[in-house]
């Protein structure tokens, strides 16, 4: 690989879950968010809310919620004498991209300053979390909490987590037919890497199986592909509650509403 300071920052990023007591300065905060604003965007369909009040997850210094924000778009279009006619699904997908791009820019900017971070993954797929944050943050209609993120100065050091081999991610010209051997090779890279780092053992994390399915795994062989399989093989079978929560935020995703 070619390398430089920016690529090294990207390659060394990892999710930090243990932080020192050191606070972020106002200058650091504003630098991180301004770098976030420079991400590519559809229509700047996002806003950032932060708090330094403890407790913050993992006792981090600062907590961010990056929101999909169609409210601001509606406000300035009203000043221009326009009403939105674009359907909510299109706006929501574009807003999700804007929020994600901004969050990632913020994370890399922080990393370059020696500040660690961790995404908290539940909000964008959890109806209870969407409702709780919308109330806590007093979000107006058409503003949806999308990314939760904490930052602070790391109090731990470890290697970056494994990733799929490039051959399982980078395809030229078309999507190939993936044979079982290709899949198993990629699975082995992920599982061996996580087992070598003792990732799940150190956190004492193992998703329980449901429905009477047997569980013969221990922390000697429970790794990433089994963990991910248990998530998406057992959770969130119905979208109904999530669609209800989105509707409460002002986004109608039914065929009739669209």
C-alpha cells in the first residue's frame, strides 16, 4: 500500500471504549465539527447535538448525536417560497448519507488530533432509542437521530480490528459469483483475527441463541461471523416498530405516504 499521514490515520482508527479524564477544548470540539461539515453532502441534511455532561458512554469526554435534518431544509425553502415535493424515502436516504459522511469526517479529524472515538450503533435501528433521544434532545419534527458517537482521549491501546480481505471487497467490473471457498476464506480472516485479539473474551460478550437452537460455542471459538450471524439471524424480524418511530418523526415511508 501507498502510505502517508492521512492513510495512516485511517488505517489505525479503532473504536475506543476506555478514556482518560482529560476534557476536549472548545477549539478541539469546533475543529472536529468543522471538519465534519466539509464532508460531501446532498443538501447538508444533518445537524449535530453534543453534550459534555456525565455520564457519557464509556465515561468519554463528549457525546454527539448526528441527526438527519429535513427541518432546516423546509425552513429555508419556505423563505424562498418553495414547498418540498420530494418523497420522504428519497430525503431520508440522502439525509442518512449526509449524517454518516459528516460523522466519519469527525471521527478521522479527531483521530488525527489523538482523540479516540466510538460509534454507538443502536440509534439508527432502534425505535425506543429514536423516541428517547427525540424527547431528550427536543428534536422538532423532520429531525431524526441517526448516529451516536462518543469521543475522548484514549486510556487503552490495541491494534485495529480485522477487516475482510480486499479480494472479498474489491470487485472489478461486475459482482462475481462467490464460491463457498471464497466465503470461508474471508470468514477465517475475520474469525482468526478476532480470536487472536481475544475480542469477545475480554468483553465477556456472547449473544445468546434463541428458539431452542443449541449453542456449543465457547470463547475459544466464538468469533465475529458467529456473532454477526446471531444478530441478523434473530433480531428485528419486523420493521413495523421502526416504521412507526420514523412516522412519529415526520417521515412517512408507506406506499400511500410516499
